[in-house]
């Protein structure tokens, strides 16, 4: 009797994608446009994880398998495939909540409320089902990477806007300090800040922050506190 390989398991030859699939060449072409994607597979060593690793390596990803779950990831990890496993659900994985957290793709084993809660708590960007096809894997990976990239861009934009807003507040405060101490108007105060910024080769906002900090240090309250400590 002719033996057929079990569906979903890796074939003996180096072809972890179905021969009829058009997904692999398209996915490989997409990933070849950039530097190799650094992926961590945090899943028990079984048939599912081994097939996933083969597929990711076929796409040109740099893959590292880790189990049990770790509090620290390999350096510069960009994507994590994480098993929604009893060992990961109650565990606080600090890297998942870090400012520069990698894209996380959840791999639930069973359909239950604990798995859903874990995926929400860890902010998974995509979910890879247990019997996922090659197309589903590639879709999850592309969606997670693109969503993660856009979120990073959005956060960078928010950070720039917040820094600009804080800088404007410093300029307003610095103008008040100079207007009060030098008895000048607002326009003169701003010009003085700008001239000092040009002389020091820094931004107006940085110079304004320096002026505000100096005014706090030289305030009567600060001087009184220093005198009290000296006595």
C-alpha cells in the first residue's frame, strides 16, 4: 500500500510549502526586499513548531526557538510567535509590554476564555490557528509586521508632537521669566532666547528649558532651602 504523509506535517524534501501553493514564491519575494526578519518561536517543541520554523526559514527569516518562555528575548527580535499555553498565560512577559516590543503573533492551542484573555493582555497583533495553511501563516506574518510598523510610526509621531508641545511650554515660561526679571516685553524676550540659542548652537526650545531650569534654581524658595540645609 502506498503511504501518504500526514497532512500538515513537513515533507522529507526541503519544501515546507505545498507544491501547488503560489504563496511561497510571493512571500519569499516580499521578504527578500528587506533584511532577514528576526523571528522567535516560543512554543513547545512539537510537530507544529517544527513545521512553522521550517516555513519561516524557507521565507528567509532568521529563526530562534525558545521554550519554556523567557523574560528576555534574543537581541533585536522583531516578531514573536507565542504559544497560548498554561506556562505563558499567567506569566508576565516583560518584553511584551516594553516600549520597543516586537510584533506578537499568538498561537492558541485550545479555544477557551484563558487564551482570549492572554492574547488581549499581551496585545497580539495576529492569531495563527492550529491548522493554519501556508497562506494563513504568510497573511498573519505580513499583517502583524505591517501593523507593528505603522504603530511604531504613529508612536514616533506622537512622541515628536509631545516634545514640540513641551518645548513650546518651555518657551512660554522662559519668556515670562525674562519679561519679569529684565522688565522687557514678550517680543524682546523671545529675541533674547533666540539669540542665545544661536550663540550656543542649540534649539530655541532647549535654550528656553535651560532658562526655566536656571530660574527655578535661583528662585527665593530654592535659595532658602539651600540656606536651611547649610545651617
